[in-house]
C-alpha cells in the first residue's frame, strides 16, 4: 500500500454533504434483485486468540470457476497480427464511508474511526493466442483518501497472472498456476481462522470497512492440482506477509506491563523468510473434507523479545476440516495443531511467547424460516505447556441473518462471547441495495469486557459507521 501525505481539511463536512446528496438518487432508483456476502486479531504483545473466519467468505469456492470465463466470449477481439485477445471492461465502484466512536478514547484523542472517499477498480485481460491460450491477467486496486490517517492511499488488492499448465504435457493437464499479488483464504470457520494463516486487515475490519477488506493481498505463487483422489493447493510466499494489526494508529490496546491501554504506533521487525501452505480437499458424497499444513510465521507480533520490542514467531500447523449436511442445515468442524516449539527463548531471545496450542471448532447453520438463518459456533483453544491457564479460551458465536422478500434489505448480527472471561464483541450491519448500482450500509462494532481481556481492551473503540457505494 502506498501512502501519500495530505493536508487535513474539512473533509468530514464535505463527505456528509455529498452523502446526503446522493442518498435520494439511490432511493429513487428502480428496485431489482441483490446479492450479499465470514477472525483472529492480536494487538501487539497480546497473546489471546481472537476472532476468525476462512471460507465463510469463500467456502472452498474454486478460484477457477468456469462461470468466471463467460464474459470473455463476448469480449474477444483479434489483434493486427492475427492473434486473438479478450479485454474485459473496467468495473468498480465509488464509495464514501464514515464512522466514529460512541465515546472518546482517553489514549487516542481522535473520535473519528473511518473517513474514506474510495475508487475501486477491477480489470482483467484474457490471452487466447497459441502460446498463452487461456491465461489471464487480473488487477484490482483501491484509490482513496483516508481522513483518519490524513493521507491518500493506493492499495493494490490484486495483480496476478493465472494460467493452465496443460501445455507442459499430460501431468500439466491437471494443474493451474496463479502468481503475483492475490487474495488467499481457506478453512470453514465464520470469523474464526484456525488453519488460515494468511494476512488480514484488522484495523479495517474493526473500523467498519467491507468484509472484503478483511483479506489482505499476498505476493504468492499458487499451484492448484485436480485429481480423482483429491484436489491439491500449494502456496509459496517468497516473503512473510504480516497482518494490519492493532498498533495504536486508530485503536489503542492493553499493555500488561503498564496495566492500561496504550497507543504507541509501534512497528515490529518483520521476518524476510518465505512461507509454505498446503491444502488437500476432497468431496465424498455430500461431505467436503480438507487437510491443511503451514510452515511460516505468526501474522501479528504476539511475542516480546529481550529488548522489550514486539516480535513475530515461527509457527508450524497441521489441521483438518469437514462440512456436511445435517438435518435441514449444514454442520462444520475444524481442527488445528499450532506448534511454536521452534522458538526457544535462548535461540530467538523471546521473553514472552504464546504457547503451542490445539484448536477445535464445531458449528451448525440453518435457515430456520424463509429469509431468516441462524448459525452457531463453538471455538475451543487449548494451550500446551507449563503455564497455559491464561492462554486457554472457550468462545461461542451466534450469527443471525434476515432478508426482506425482495432481498434488497439485509440485517446481519454477529455475536462473540468468551465463556471464561465473559468477553463480548457485537457486530451489527444493515445493507440496503435497491438496484444493481447503489449499495447503502450502516453498522456498529461494540466491545464489552474487562480492560485486560481480549475484546474488553477495545471498549473505547466501540463505533458506528455508514457507507454508500455506486457500482459501475
């Protein structure tokens, strides 16, 4: 992400004026159909396991879905040298988003938590010549002014090349390749990431930006193989990609050493080593099963070195998941073992480090009546080691989602509750989409708990927000 310093001016007033001007235009538009759209956030020095989600956003959705190629048939053109290509039109949206705290944070004086004017652009190019037949370039970018940070931002969401390896011979027939900056996610939890160790943007998530912003783009090479015994996904990241973790820029966090919330805007030394991830997935009848492996680093600097600075630590994990129909709904479960034993205090000079742990998740979701669904999850984190009491965690989540009969209005409520520490996080959103061009959203993030607990430390970060999008 590129950040360009920008003089602060009365952008908030202009945003609200523009917001009030365009809302009536959207409400007058003709009503049509709609679509719609699932966390582990760790602030510096805080080792409690956070919220998570993998494939609720993308439940094993194949990145190579044939339906994504339909638009190319109409866009195909022929170049002057006789080689054909297909150029899709540029699509995207313009967005205005605003948000602020319910009450002031005594550490961070600024009450505003969100203030964006954004232009999002998507562009793809399909190559159909003999050498790169079936390859495509994909690019997605956000260009926006962030009033909270008082800077202009250019965020490359994706810049990748995707192709089939069928020209390499018989074995290549079963493999696809995608390389460059891309979104990576897997697992079955809704806002609970056990085997998904790819980078996330917790600052955007807590500020009320779209769920799509929760996923950060990673520079990676991804090989996907398709066989009768299983599908294989191999991911190599040449350099570790860290989260946009809570670091004091927008939200303060609890310091055990100072026994209070702080906002030092700290940065941690990020490892330059690469990372590896693998997934084997298979559909057996109506059941989807998967096995996961990972060798890399924590995505937030949860460890503390002997100089008292935040640090990332090595992690190896192995896990599995299951999605299966049950009664009139869907049952899901996931397991992961996270090994931190590579981080010895002597070798890596850590004075504080999260213990190795096992994590389980079981969940069930069902449409309980027309246009009303209910989803429940139980997430258990069991630390392995000598002093593990404060690193065990039992959490339940409840998610209800309602749509009107026209599916133009969606209300989504997601509740986290930690059973031992009575820690709470409520996330409520309301989407209104009168047509294919206009999207309106209001919502809130509310935290409640003790000052030293995972969610409780963000109580002064509780906020409400609103946004409007025009798609083109």
